[in-house]
């Protein structure tokens, strides 16, 4: 595998100019979870071993290189399998649009079956699809589609490998696939409703071929805790890991934090970091929803609000305390920071999916209210302030660009 990936890097470099060879890129989905990452690597490897050699197979992770650290379970599995992340290819390292325009791109989609609209120019290059999501693409004779509702796309890739080229399956590749199937199928537990007979069949086939594979339970547990291990992330990375932004009369972000709130609140310089974060991304307020688990695996949810503006913080707090649809059942907990209001959330079932519409309602109600308030009289002490109408609304696109600039800075 290392040999394939290193030679791939050399070949990509050598063929970067317009006249070079054809690229057959295997691309996972934009979430780049374990399944997308491993299916991409494994299938590109399969293509490189079974193809004619005139096209270059490249496994392309559909995230920026700087964002891999936001997926600690991926990082963990790579290290477990002894594969350096430096050998992988990321979306910001290869210009697919340019390859497509030069007529040098073949694209295989794994773990998704339609391209997002931002990649619609690449559609004509798609030559194959292997996926386990609901089929959303129009069939084309030139593009074979394998879509089966199994627990993991890695199961379908494993099937292909075992049926077509069992000799290329080594222990390292098997471990990547096996760990992914286990994770997606929730340790093959039927109660979780993910595993199908085909997943079990190929997990067992991998175990049979490599009896020294780590035991199921232990591997699953290790990956599960890695997913929630945010100890390696700084505050900004933690907030960005799972964030949704909203804007109305002001802009705010709702981030999910995967650790107990009291641990987060103990971070040194937290207020300064949150303040910097808001400044950098143009947010007026941060809503942080933490999720952690009791010994018995019951979820604990807590909520924290940060804003430089006391009125903003108080208004949102009050709204969330009083809301009844659903009631969050908030109970204040002490916070060592003056600008952070913290709560235990009694309603542990109210996830961010439930919280977001509440925050949206708040912003909408506030906008309606603002439109009723008469304008500030012109004889007030200040004639006007650029922030009278709140911060400029931040679009998803603008945010995306900021992230991309950040990633560029981080990568250089
Ligand atoms: Mn998947």
C-alpha cells in the first residue's frame, strides 16, 4: 500500500502539467468518514493492481488536508494500520476541474452516488459508482452502478476485492476494511439496525483470512472512543468540527462539543479564544452544545452561550430557558467565565437538530421585533454606528472561503 501511495505521489507530481497521463480518481463523499476514506483507498489500490497501467489510480479524500485532524477516528485507524496520513491525497492537492477540462479525468464515486452541485462540472467524468446510499442518479450505460443497502460501503469494496483480486488483500488493507465495517455496523449488533447479512459475511471472511485481526469488541471500542477523543484539538478546531452557522439580525454559530462541558470550561484562555473565534468568523454569539456519556452510556447534554454582548447572550439564554417546543429543561450551572452562560440540559433527547430551529425562531422573532422599533432619533449622541443593523450577514459561501483561506494558511 505504501509503495502504491508513494508512487502515486511521484506520478501526480510528474503529470501535473497539461499534457500528462489520464487520472482515474476514486472519490468518497464530503463527510470523509471512515467509510469514505477506506473505500477510497482500497478501491483505488484495487484499480491500480487490476488496471492496465496507462491510467493513474488516485484515492482522493474529499476534504482539505488540514481537516483530517477534525476526524480523530480516521487518524486513529490510519495509525493503527501503520499508514502515514502524509501518503494520502486530499481535495486541495488535486485540481479535478482542470483535469476534467483537459479531458484527463475518470472518476469513480464510492460511498455516495451523486456529486454535490459544486462538483457538477465533473459529472461527465464519472465512470463507476459503488455505494450504499439511496440511489439518486440517472442510469447511464457507460457508468456501471453498484448500489446495495448494506451497512458499510467498505463491505461492497471488500466483496469486489475478494471476488476479483483476492491476492492483493494484505493484512493492512484487511484491517482498514474490517474496522470500517465494524464501525458502520455498530459492532455487528443486530439491535442497532445497521448490519446486513452481506456485512456479516465479509467481516467473517476478513477474520478467516487474517486470524490475527484485533478482536471485534476491542477494535470497535477503540474506534468509538477515538471518534470522541478531542483532546488533540485546539478550541478553534473543536468549534469547527461540527458547526452550523445561522444569521438573521446577527450571526451566530451552533457547535457540538464532544466532551463534558466542565472540562471544556476549564481550558486556559477560553474566553480569549472564543472571542478570537467570533472575531475571525464574524459571529456575534456562540452556542455550544456538549455531549458526553455516563458510565452506562446514557447521553449527557449541556449548553453554553458565549457573546461579548451581554444583551445578546441574555436574550438567547432567556429564549432557550423558556421555549417549550421542545422544552430543553435548562438548569444553570456555574461558569468560571463572565461571558459564558452554562446549563445542564435536562432534555437529553433534544439534539442540535432540535436546537437549531429554536435558535432560528429566536432570530426570526427578533428581526420582526426590530422592524417595529422606531429608528434611533437623529439627535442622539452618536449619529450612527456601522453596527446599528447588526453585523453584516455572513453567507455560507463567504464562510467556506474563510475556511479555505484558513486551511491554506494552516497547510503552508
Ligand atoms: Mn458509508
